[in-house]
């Protein structure tokens, strides 16, 4: 007994993976050796994909075949305020809570920072290629490279090379931020 392919799931997966790869319909079709019209039909869930076509697309997108046919289901992770492993600074009133450690194959860590005025948190350079991204959530802070920090207010964003000396200095009580350490 033969079952129909999951056209809607395949269409969503193809579009998602093509956009993730930054490819146009034309470019992906060319790389996979299929007609652009075939790919367009597949992404609109009106085509009838063969195993060979899906294999060619998975190779061109550099993703496992199964990701196109049976995409991964999202895993919901929830941490309430005050939950998660925390690490405090010895030199400043600064606490980093790990929100999401870097999973295998990914190259980033996500932290929630709470800091109080007083001593600045001066960080030595991290591994080469690290970039830190910070969104200030509350309070005010001077954040960035040690020799040229920038004052941020809630909602402000800054990115700077984490492989150079950098600083996080709270200016107001109750300063909080989200920090993403990107390993490029």
C-alpha cells in the first residue's frame, strides 16, 4: 500500500531551508539540477516530488533527506525569572544566567545578565572570532570594548568583538540584559 508524500510539510521545509541557505528559487533549482518550475510547484505544495528530486534538493541544501520530508519538531524550552544555572563575578556585582548553552553544531551561547552599579565587569579576550551581542532590558549600562564602551538604555543593542578586552558596567540599579556570545 502506497501513501501520498506529505506535500505541505515538504513545501514548508523546502522554503525554510532554501531561505536559511540564502538561495533564490533559480539558484537552488540550478544546484539541484531540476527545473525552477518544479521547485516552485514543490514549494507551493502542488508538485509530486520523487525520491530523486528530494535527494537532489537535500544535497544542494546540505541538509539530511529526512529534514525535507519529516522536519524537526520545535522543542519548547522555558526558564522562568530566577531559574537556570548562574555564575557570579568576583570583581563586580554581575551575575550571568545561562539561558541556552551552545548545542552540538551551533556556535552560540545565550545569557541573561543582571548587574548593579559599583565595579565594572571587565572581561579578558575570549577565543578568537567571538562576537558578543547585547540587548539592554532595564537600567542603563556602559558596554563594549574596554577602551571605548557605549552607554545603553533599555531596548538598545550593541555588538562588539569578544576576542578583545571588553566591559559591562551598570550605571543604574536593576540593570539587566540579554547577551549572546557568538562563536564565528
